C-alpha cells in the first residue's frame, strides 16, 4: 500500500451548483462597500463634506477587519482574544488619524486636551440645522468622529474571532451601518434618493445572504430582489411629502424667544444670553460676520460705543470700489429686541422696511443701522452693505496716512486714579461723557505712532499698559505697512492664547488677558488687538454683531442665534474703508509641545518699553510655526505609519500562532502533513528531471535526495535519510508513520522542529527555485487542514 495515498474517509466533492458563492473574504468586501456607502452619506451632514476622509476611515477599518479575520481559528482562545483586542485598538487609532485627529492628541498625555477640544466642538454645534456649514474646525471633527467609533465597532462585531453569537453580531453590525446611513440621509437635502435606496437594499441583501448563497439559488435571489426594488420604487411617490410626518420641535417660551444685547465690552462673565433661540434670519450670500455696531472709544478699561462715533460715508464707502463690494440682504427679525439692528455682512449703505406701519431706519455715522425705538420680532427689512474686496498685496500698498477726521480711532485713554475693571461702570453715563483732562493719548498726525513723541511714549510706558505697549512695538518692529502690523498681531493672538468663556475679572482686563490669564473669549481678543493697533497709530475699532453658523437649506437663509454673538476688529485703510480682522480662535488653541514656551518667551522679551536691538518678530513667528508643525504628523504619514503598525501586528500574530497551528495540524492521522510531503517530493522530482537537470557541483551535499526517485513508503524514505545522516528528519518521518498507522499513545507525535529538519534535508544541494517551490509547499505556517 502506498503510504502517500489519501485516506479512505476523505469527503467527496460537492456538486458545483450547491457550493457557496463566497466565504469570509467576500463578507469583508461586502462590509467595506456597505461601510463606504454609509460613511459617504453620513459625511454629507457637513456642508463641506469630507468624502476623502470618510473613505480613509473606511479603508482603515476594513484593514482592521482583515486583521481580525486572519486571527480566526488560530492560537488558544485567551491568546486570540488578546491579539484581537490589540487589533481593534490599532484599528481605532488608525481610523481616528484618518478622521483628522492630530496624532499628538492621541497619546495619553493629549487625552485631556482632546476631551476639551471635542467638548468645545459639541457645544459649538448647539441646535444647528443640517447640514452644518459653520467654520468651527472641532465642531466638524466632533461630527466626523462618529465614523471611527461606529465603523470600528461594526468591524469588531463582524470579524471578532469567535463563533459565539456570530449571526447576532453580524446583524447588529448591519443595524449600526444602516443607522449611520439614515442619520445622513434623513438630515440632508435629498438627491437621487431612489438610486441610493436601491444601492442600500442591494447591499443589505448581499450582507445577509450572499456569502452563504448557493450558485443554483443566485438567479432566484436576484429575481426576488429585483421585484422588491421595483415595488419600492412604485410606492415611493405615495410616501413622498413636503412636510414632516412628526413635528418634534417644542414651542419655546416667550423668555426663550426674545433677547437684548449690551455691546459695550466688560471682559467679565459673558453679558449676552447664550441660548439657541433664533434672533433673526438673513438671506444673504454666505456672510462670515454680521455687523450690528462698532465700539469707537477706549475709556482706559474697556471699549464702548460713544454717543457720536466719527465717520463720513464717502470715506467709509469709496465710490470707485462700490460696484465690486456691495451686497444686498433681507433680514427677518425674530427674537432680537434692540434699537441697533443687523446691518448685514459689512458697513451698511442703507436699510428700509419691507412693509408699512414700522418706524423708519437710518444709517448712523459709523455705518450702524438704527431705529428710533426698540424693535421686537416680526419685522422684515432690506439692507445693502459694503464689504471691501481687497487682496493682501493691495492692502500692503495702502498709504499709512488717513483722513484727519479719523484720528479718534487711533486714540485711547489711560486709566485714571481709582479706575478698575472690578467695578460695574455706568455705561449710559460714559457714553455721553468726555475723556478726563490729560487722559487721552494719540498720534499728533495721521500715519504716525503715539510713541513718536518721547513724552507720550514715556507716559504710556509708565502706565498700567506699559507691557502691552512694549509688546505692540515688538510685534510691529520692521513692518512696512499697517496691514502687516495688523496681520502680525492677529496671528500672534491666534497662536498664543486659548479660548475660554470663564474669565475672572481683573483691574486692567486686557493687560491681565495678555500677561497672566492667557485665555479669553472674543471681547478680550478683539479689545487687545484694537488697543495695540491704536498704540501704533493705526485707526481701528471693535466690530460687534454675530458670527452665523446655521444654514437652513429649505429657506436658503442663515438662522442667527443668541449664542452667535461675536466681536472682532475693523481696521481703516485709505481708499478701501473698514477691513475686518478676527483674532479670536474658533476653538481652544491646539499647541504643539514647546509652543507655549515660545509664546511666553516672546511676551517676556517684549516687556521692556523698547524693542531689543536687532530683534525681529517675524523670526519668532517662524519658530512658533515650526514648533506647531513639529507636533503633528502629516495625514499621509500618519496613515502610512498606522497601516505599518497594523501590518506588523498581523505579522507578529502570525509568527506567534505558527507553532500552535503546526501542532494542531500534526495531530491525529496527520493527513495534511502526509499530503504536503507528497507534493514536495513531486516538486523535487520535477526539478531534477533530465530535461531540466544541470550538472551537479562536486560539493553537493551527499545527503540530498535530488535526482533520485521518491521512495514508495514513509519507512523507505526514513531509511534513506538516516543513511545520509539526517536523523532529525528521520525521527520526524517515524513519528509521522506512527500517527498514521499505529494506535494512539505509541510514541512521540510529529513536531514542528522535525518538520523543519525534513524540509532542509529535502532541499539540501538544490537550486534556489526548487528551494522556493518546496518552501511554498511546506510553509512555516503549517499544512492546510484539508490536505489539499
């Protein structure tokens, strides 16, 4: 009897028509396709849908699912579970990187900062309408991070290497993916919804039945699926409705619907209501900021609006540029109760009510739209605004000088004795009062800095704002235009300070913000930048209004809420008008390690009244940018690094499991080991046939079997190997024979070490092609259990 013949109890081949169409890898392909559809639909919740990032997340999770699939049926259960948990963790990290989370925040030391950023992003979302079209980076990430969480959990459920509750786990994973799809489809405008539904139904059917479907059943399954799709498409018009089936919105109380605002800055607890109640709706092309008024006076502690702000229409609105920068919008007042109304996305040209019986609107000198009395909800008016459309190059070329009538915008007051931000001021009284004698500081002529006069410079340096003045000088050192100064100050504030709505009161709030608190909200940022610009003789004022973030696709308008109230900076450029700068970070600042030290060093080094000799602020900004870039990995590098870690983990898992896999394969009758030995001997015979055989070198190993026909039995092969000194290989063959023919317990079982010795003995003296062929037939991973 031939020792290498297949055992008599081998299973017969099943008919081709009854075989399944696919196996686990087909399930992986269906999972990847369904996840991609759900992720792309969910990504549409963001106005600027990050489809590429969504697909990167799907790719990372699919790679993790493949790693889990490779662990199925390998190693002991405890080891397998540990390796699977490590694979899921690596998959989650890779998916988070693909979703745009900075790599340094995923380290344990960055978890607190990551939690703060996500908390701010969630709070910034508020009660917006979908899709989200705001500009808050962490609000977008908070929406997108649902993808890594859901997809990683679905992959773990589908491919976890355990048969326990397998069908239930796959079904629950499908429910999660369908819920992800529905979340995007139900909250975004419909487009090709019938086609998307057909694709979804097809993928659900493939998920449930395709891997186990027999070839003979494929045609009937396709016909049933087509019938269901056609029936659904026919019923679709009957279910279409222009209104919601269930009205889930609860009416708000009157106190929630109305609000008034105090625009004067106080730098303490936020003075305006922080609710999601709609104040008004604006129909205008993508306004970034909606201006209400401006604050022109600094009284030594705060910026506020004076009774007569300076302004001349022909200077604010240059005639030769009006044809390019004029916008028209319609404002529907809802919960806002104020005499000062929204003027649109720039300085207002004029406004008029759409309807009768309402008080006339007028444009004040600084471009504020005002009514003679407080206006409540319900009115609709049309407003035209001017927004300068100037490139940075043109603004750099603008002259440093400006009309003398705008000198008040380059002046500020020094605090008097007893002035303090800890006390609550009488803002109505200050609005009409004149500056105290000798407290007003400013340039003698337009285009000059107040520090050009030595006496004025000494007064500022000896005041409570001496540190801020030194910092402004340092930031402006070497700048050749007002725009460059403004841009440097804006970038410095954006990169060096954090966002916080919980700021303690201080005697001199802006000085405390810069040098002790290090964080604030829009009032601190806009006030500090405006004051530093005035210290350099540049006309600037605080702009106050709203920063819209909620777009209603049904009406095509922006719904502005109470919590959208905001403050920014307006800088006057001759020939262009008022140009806006927003120095407030939209999220808590993300600093790389070492950037805080650089920012503080820049502040400390500017604490003297004069800038240090040879110092240049530009170099400090370059170092800060380098430190910031050094703390984050590029997206592609992070993805490649994460993929490399996942591949290394998979290879390590395979290496750790190979020994246990071999032992299982060699147990029992060792059919797989005998079958692979038969194939290896056949490869040796083909490699040494007369047509292919080359002359043997004189140094060939005398123990090689190359060139000799394979013996018919295991015993004969064992004897031949022992004659050539290959005792380890002979011992393996003896153990293999006992496993195949002797009763259990007759001696040691075949070992992986003996199998490796046999492989070396068979290929001794053979060429590299034959070695590779035998290695492929007897791989380190062990014989296939089916023996084929």
